[in-house]
C-alpha cells in the first residue's frame, strides 16, 4: 500500500468515530504542508460534503503572510470549498494582554473559528495537528511542568472551550514525514513558513533541536512518544472515573439564596467552595487540590498549587488570600474558596435622585414610593427575587453617596439602638472576605451610613406608622 492509500485509509477510519454533523466541515488551513494535505484528503474522501476553509493572517511575516493568504484562497477555489479569512494585529494583542505571540495567535484564531462556525452553521472544526505536533506538545508540557492531563498531549477531538464547536484532528496519528511524502506523491504545492527553521519559539527549539537528538537514541521516537500519550490518555480516563466521586464529596453547597448582595456576588464570582477538613482527610492534599482546580477548568500553575497546598496542610489553617493568574483563592471559615476575577474596586459616586446607577459590576436602583400601603420592616423582594432595602425617606435628601467600605465605618443595624462596625456586621452575616472591598455602602453627604443596599438599613431610617415616603434601594447584576 503506497503512502497516499495508507493516509487516506487512516483518515477515513478516524471519521468513522466522528458524528456526521449537519453543516459540513470547517478546515483550519494555514497553507503549510500539513493543512494543504488535509484539504486534499478531505476533497478526495468527501467530494459531496460541504467544506469551508478558514485562514487567519496574523501579519507576523510581512509579505509572506499575505502570500499565504492568497495561496489558501486559490486552494479553496480549486477544490470548490467555501473560503473565509480574517486579519489580526497579533503583536499588539500579545503586548496588550501580556502573553506570548504563540498564545496570542491561538487565542485570536480559536475565538474567530468559534464566531465563524456559529455564523455559518459549522459544527466541526478540522485541524491538521499531526503525530509530531503531539510528541512536541508532550515534551513541552513536561519541560514547563504539567498535571496528569498534560501528559495526555493533544486530544483527537473535543469541544473548543466555552462553545459547542467540536474540533477534530484526523492527522494526529500520522507523522509529518508521511504527510510530506503524500504531498510529493500527489504533486501538491504548499507554502513554507521560513520561521519554522528559526529557534525563536519554544516549539521550534523542540522540533529542530530536541527531537533530532532523541532520534539518535530512538529513530522511532515520535511513534514511541505518541504510544505513551495514548497510554496516558487511557490512564487519565480511568483516574477520572476513580476520583470523580471523591472530588464531588469535597465540595460544599451554598445555602438558600436570600436575594441579598452577598448571595448576588456569590452567584457572580464564586466558582466553588470546598471543606478544608475534607481535603486534608484525603491524605493527598496537593493531588486533590489539583483535581478540584481541573474540574472547574482552572489553569494549573505549580507555584500557586504549592502555595495553596501548604496553606491547606497547615495544622491551623488561618485566613489566607492567594492571588492567582486567573482569579483568587481564599482559605476562610474552614473552607477553600475560588473566585473568578472581581475586577477593579468600584468608584464612589453621588446618587442624584431616582434611577439606576452602575457600581462596578453591579447596578444600583433607587426609587421613591408612597408609604400608605407599606408595613413595618426593612426589606422587600423584587420580581427577580432580590432584596430591596426600604427606608423612611423623610430625612434622606439627595444627593446621597454610594461607595465601598471604609475602615472604622459603623452604623445602627435595623432593630438595634447601639452602633456596630460594618466590618463586624459583615462578619456576623458570614460575608466572603473578598466581598468586603466591593459591597456598596450608601451614606448621606455628611458620611452617616444609610444602608448596605439589599442587606441592612440603619435603624434611624426604619419605616414607621408615621412614614410618608419610602426610599427603595436594590442591587442587581449589571
């Protein structure tokens, strides 16, 4: 069997395990030999299937980038495929987001692939990753430090994060040498990326320097590494089955939603809560911490993993805050809590009158109402289930001020005559440590606290039988 027949047979067998989605195939084609051969193979195997080609011009190689774009356009026309292309200023994106060119290019292209597929009705994205790419990925993961999932290399198929677009990789068991031989035997032309021979990027160093050295030890090193990857994938699947239930048992459920600001912030930012004691009882804190983070798709960073593990393993785990690359973790009240990024601390502003105001990621709604039908109490519930702070408006003139908590803030909670520090009040309500910096506080112009919207009012402004007008303040997610 020649290389053309062998490669076609391999890809055809791969597609037997792929759902026959309506909408056809979207091929990610750069113009290099791998993706050019992929386009030719798909054309031969599925002449009646709808196929689209997606090409990204990253503008990283001057005129060569434009040449590749035109090559892929002509390739699409020759096969009768639909052609889609886009351009990105990759260097600027990398600089603005503090990431490498490689990561920036990946973020940009997959974001566009998902958007394009949704607009054009494609459910399957086909890429030309091959066995060499897979072996290189394993080596890079090992060098950079990886969890057990990283040992599984590139997956043959799976959903693109945060979307319903499935990416499939039919060449993953085919070596680059076989692909190049197919191209020569089929008289195909392709674009050569001259930067592939340069060792500026980590992957190029592995491809051009490390792999050739390993081939001196084992000429079949690519095949061997890919077999190891397959074994690791099988191992990961079995470990997932064994530890999945145990990870679930480490998690804590939130109590009933009372509709106040604390519950609103938890719904928006809290990723998970876990019992510190249960994690310690596993006898393998670091492993199960890593499994918790992986379950919730939190990128693993070995230094962060070590720091949190040490905190959990302490004989007396005190309150701690860990600022992570993506989000924040805390140890508090006997729990490990993980939060997505809270963003910047909201800025103070004046409430000039009734209306809606933006406070960070929240929306503050202010209204006045006739008190004729009001009964005693400090809260009502809006139609969406959120608490609404209700106060006597007779001594509450606009403008009011909405700000965050200041050190030493105190007020008289509803039903109490004495004063209490706001920080102590929040502790009594078991407010999350991180939320104390973003909970809104509404005051009069002279600084006296009126309420913590949707949580508590100052007793001086409680509704009585003499109340004429009511001030209503609520908080919702913006």
